[in-house]
C-alpha cells in the first residue's frame, strides 16, 4: 500500500476538476494531485463531439474535445500530477482518500484540502418500471454516446429515445447523422426538457417529439423489437386507448442526471435534497472543513462554462485554505428556495461580497421577479426549467440585506 | 400566387422567439414576432440558406481508439450535412492524429475544411 500526504487532492478529472487543479496550482500550491477513474482526462467532454461549448468562457464555439483539450494542455504545462484509471473508493471526514489502480495497487492519501469533482451519473431507473421484456438494445444516452464517438460502434439502426433533455436531443441528431432511423423522442412533461437551440436537432431531421407521452411496454425477446408509448392525462396517468406501438431495435434512455455523491455520503457531507449535491457556501466549501466541491457533483449544469467557473472558485479557495489564507465567513446566511424556485447554489452566503447565485425553476415563466429576502428583486424576462437562472448579487443589492437574518428565502413572483 | 407560412424558433438567446415568416412565390414577404433585429436576420437566413455546424467521427487505423472526432472549420449548408457525412464514412486516417489536423481539405467544394477535434495516439 502506498501512503502519501499532499496539499490538495482533486477527485475527478473532468471540466470541473481540471479547472480546480489549475486554479489551485496557479495560486501557488505545489502538490496537487488529480485522481480520475477513466483511462483519459476530460470527463464527459471527449465524447461530446458536437459544438456549443465555450461560448461564454472563450467566446468561441468549440466542440467538447476541443474545449477540454485546452485545460488538459494547461495541466501538462503546469506539471500538475494526475493518475488515470484510478478509482477513489472512500473519503473520510478527516480528508483521507482511499483509491485503487493497477499500477500502484491501494493508495492511502491525505491532504489539507480535497476538491470533489465527480460529475453526475445517468438515471437508468426509468427503464426498470416499464413493463415488458428485458431484451438487448436498451442503453443510456451517455453509454450510446461513448460507444459511437469513442469506441466507433453504432448501437442501433432504428432508435427510439426516452427523454427530451439536451442529452436526448443531441443523441437524436447524432443517430440521424450516422444514418440510423430515429423514430421519435418521448417526453412525459408537456414541454421539452432541453434548450431551444437543441430542439433544432429534431426539426432538422424531421424527428417527431411526443410530449406528455410515456413508454408503457417494451416488446422483443432477444433484441428490442418495438416500444409502446401512451399519451398521459393531466395527472400523468396513461390514457387507455391512446397507445401507439413504435417499431425499433434500440431504446435510448435520457431520463435525467443526478450528482454522483456516493463518496460525499460516505464522508458524512451534508447534501441538499433539492440539488442532490453537497450544500456549499460561497467559497464552494462543503459542510466538512477543507472539502470543496464544484461542477456537476454540486448540481447538474447545462453549460460547461459555468462548470469551469465553479471549478476555479473551488480550486482557488482550496489553495487559500492550504496557505492559511481562507478566514471563516463573517456570517452564514442560508438561502431557502420557495415557490417556483427548485434550488439555489451556493446554499450559504456571507452577504459581504458580490456573487452570482445559480438557480433552477420548476415551471417556465415570463416577466418574473426573483425575490431574495424581502428587498432584493431581480427582473427576468423569461425563465425555463432547462436553463440555469443566474442571480447577480452586486454590492449595491447586498446593502439591502438585513444583516441580522440567518435565513433568506429565494422565491419568484409573476 | 403561392403563399406559405413557416415558423422559425430563434436560437440566438434564451427568449426563443417563435418567428413566423411568410413566403410568397419563393420570396420572403413578411417576418413577424421576432424580438429583435438579430432574430429577424436569423429567420431570414434560416429560410433562404440555413447553415449548420458539422461534426462527426472518422475511422482511425492503428489508433489507441478506433475513431477520431472531427468538425467543419465553418458552418455548412444544411442540405449538405448528410452528403458530407457519407463522404467521411468512406475515409480512414492513420494514427497518430493531432488536434487541428486537416482530415479533408475543401470538402465537396464548400470552401471549408474538416479538422480533427482531438488527438489520437498510435496504439
Ligand atoms: C450529452 C451532453 C451534452 C452536453 N452539451 C453541452 C453543450 O452543448 N454545451 C455546454 O456548455 N455544456 C454541455 N454539457 C454540459 C457539460 O459538458 C457538463 O456539465 C460538464 O462537462 C461537466 O463537468 P464535470 O467535471 O462536472 O463532470 P464530468 O465531466 O462528468 O467529470 C467527472 C469525472 O469524475 C470522474 N469520477 C467520478 N467518480 C470518481 C471516482 N470515485 N474516482 C475517480 N474518478 C471519478 C469521472 O470518471 C469523470 O471523469 C453537456 C453534457 C452532456 C452529458
Ligand atoms: S429574436 Fe431576438 S429576442 Fe427573440 S430569441 Fe432571437 S435574439 Fe432573442
């Protein structure tokens, strides 16, 4: 067993983890180690071969692999140490990390600061509740993407997609471009789950979108042969007689992402039931001192630019912690989402420094006012569930906060 | 007279205006419901000559992974997407491939190149 002591350990080598490691190293901390279970750095991005990355951060329209390659080069330039094919098994509340790989065997590492950047994973439960057979040909969208764009293998020729989030829409286009027949995208909600710009993926290829529909039966013995979908009523129950059976050899599940927090739970880090990720303060520090978190492990982002920014904040503050330059927050004001606001991150702020809150809404709304506490009101022309809502708290606005308050609600008025 | 109304969803900003475009005898006669000038221009382009970013994968010989991701250096006409895809399906490039390497110069005479978006080492 190898035992080592480091300044900072970053768990996960995706967009968030690499931004954190780079920011930490640039802040003057020397021993930074990134642990990644995949054979390469980059997280999900090497398999996201479409454009649409970096529009904010680089003001360029990059593909996923191009976006992340800039950070991987920086990791090499700064000589940041990393280990790939290394799986972190456990994190202790005393910032001890247990990991394993083929080369070193078991690793027992300790650090003054830890950055959690494990990303998110795909829900696969959706399929388990669908009656019918369990034939081959059912994949999650991420697995299908990896098979196509890294392993060079087309998982099916006649495809039905469950879920109209960005991942589902992008995979619909990807299959169509590869010459597969995309039979449709099925969505339980009355509106699509993805960004408007990704709806173009369906229109360009004439792919039908079945809103307020659910898959209700899977047919096929060895391989998927067809899937029955049903129209849903207002309460979300299938309407008898409104079924349609769609012939297909492949069913793609794109039914949601959840932050990957097995390690966080094991360490006893406080999680937010609204995000599925750790509760963080404005420094991106979790409930365990010296443990920071960033990217999709905190909440599922739609834009990588925001993931990178959160990584930079976490990395910078982890470095300050190590250097003894991170004083405790002057005050800890808890933000509580209410009404149409599903969640707010960070969950804890000091009210002393300007910052941007990230929030997600439950339902679309237009001409809405986001109300923080009693006095701060921010106008939003339009808000939609697939799009993160940013709430900029300037120093001017923060002056309106009541310094005595320990808790503030964040809500919306239409 | 031949008249047709088409809807263009503007993707330039989060508002996502549903812009209606009226076409008379193949010419745009009216653009409505655009929230701003940029959106109007976008709708006009979408009707006259829509373009798209193009990206796919190309097979690699003797690489660490069997395919490399590629993109066009500029958007291409929408109607050429599938033709470019079939053209690239016929190609195999030898490893190593470097990010930015030109895989096909001036594909189908569109005036854009196809470049690699990642590096693939030799196996
Ligand atoms: C299909 C798809 C399309 C998208 N399209 C866009 C787009 O067009 N534009 C845009 O801006 N954004 C897009 N995004 C969003 C954006 O790419 C992601 O939000 C971002 O890349 C997430 O980065 P991350 O570092 O938080 O997570 P990840 O990239 O998932 O990285 C987490 C890493 O942690 C590793 N890890 C996890 N657990 C362990 C462990 N126990 N031990 C070791 N390593 C571990 C994982 O292997 C992984 O490499 C898209 C996302 C997807 C999935
Ligand atoms: S038309 Fe203007 S306001 Fe409307 S979506 Fe497009 S860019 Fe936004």
